[in-house]
């Protein structure tokens, strides 16, 4: 039995908004990436898993329990980071952590303390004066502090600096090694590449595809921005290289998919002065992986 199961889930808000006949599973001990542009239906799907919404048709189950009918039972052993975390602004960060610990009946806060130290979180101040990154760290502490078996994480590193993002990736890797089941929405390819076993993409409320990260990596197209000494050399390179995306003066952006050596050899022939790898969102990677036009 899969730990998370979504079967033919439909919630139609009209005007093409919602999710439609959505089915996929997440196995016990798996980290599953969940991707889609804004409005694709990720949050709607997650709210059904949390029991906040009732399906028009289909169902969601976590550990065999129906999410709509057994939400409170499911949530006892579940950690959740919403896309927008709701806080009581007059509370302190520590007060909010204790409030949720009391709600869960959690008396031992040693794990919460360890997480605070890991993310260098000083939670004494009032929430309304905290930055987005500070609030996100509190959300992480609250989601993980009761050592849940299942975690549902919606853009969990939003607002974190690169150092804290890396620490979060390490935390996910550790939880995965301990057998936790994790559904994680993210737009960062490196984050997903380092943590997830499989990834799904939603497009307009429908499942475009599900595949392993290993399969995705094999077909990943990287893009580079190159600066040449002259516009003539840039134009000559652009005329030769089949994967040119843009040309502007001495600067050329080109795509590379089948190995770097031919690309580097072409750059050497035309005397490239500078080379930068462009950062890709996971959405960009998936759109090129699935051809961009699949529903």
C-alpha cells in the first residue's frame, strides 16, 4: 500500500481552475517532488491531502485513511508547511512553537530546540516583526518537531538564504534515510535533484507526467551565456551552434544537451572571453523535458 494515494481527484472551480482526474502515489520512504506553475492546482491538491477540502469526485488517502473523513487522525503524525503560513502576529516565535506543541500534546521540545540551533533561529521576538526567512524557519521547526512519519511541504525554503537552503536539503536527506515519506513542492532544480526520487508536474490542473529524477537528469538541457571579444565573433559562433537561444551584441545564450565538449571546442575556436551557467527553474526544466506543449 502506498503511503500517499491520490485517485482520480477532481475539484472544478470553473473557468478551467481546479484539478481534474488527478492520480498518483507516493511510496513509503519516498521523497516526491511536486511541480507546476501558479494556478496549476498544487495548492488545491495539498489542501485535499490535509483534509481542508472535500473532493467533488475521487479521493485522497494517507496511510490508508481517507483524508476528508480522517483529517484529525492523519494530522497527528503529519508535518505540514503551507505556501503561506498563518501566524498570530502578537505571539513570539517561541510562543507559537509552544502553542503548536501543546496542540499536539508534545511535551519534549528537545527536537524543536535542535532544529532552532540547526537553522540559527532566535525565536524570542514577536512574529509581526520577523522577516519572511525567520517565519519560514519557524514553520520548518513546527513541521518537523514532533518527528512525523509523513511530511507535506509547499515551497519549504521560500525566503531562506542559500546556506539555510542547503541545511534544509541536508535535513530532508536525513529524514529520507530514516524512512520518512515526503511530498515537496519546489521550484529549485538543485533542491529537487538532491532530495527527490520522483517528480510530478501539474499543468492546468492535470497531471502532465511523473518520472524519476534520474530520467530527468539524463535529458536536462543546460543553457550558458557566453561573451565574445567582438560582435562578429559572437555572430559567427551563433551561425554555427545549433542551440542558440538569444544573441545580443557580444553576448550569446546557447543551450547544451548532449555533452559539453563540442560546445567548449566551439567556444575556443571563436575566442570566448567569459562563460556563465544560467540558473534554471525546475518548471523550465520540466517544460523542455516534456516538450512544453503537453497538457
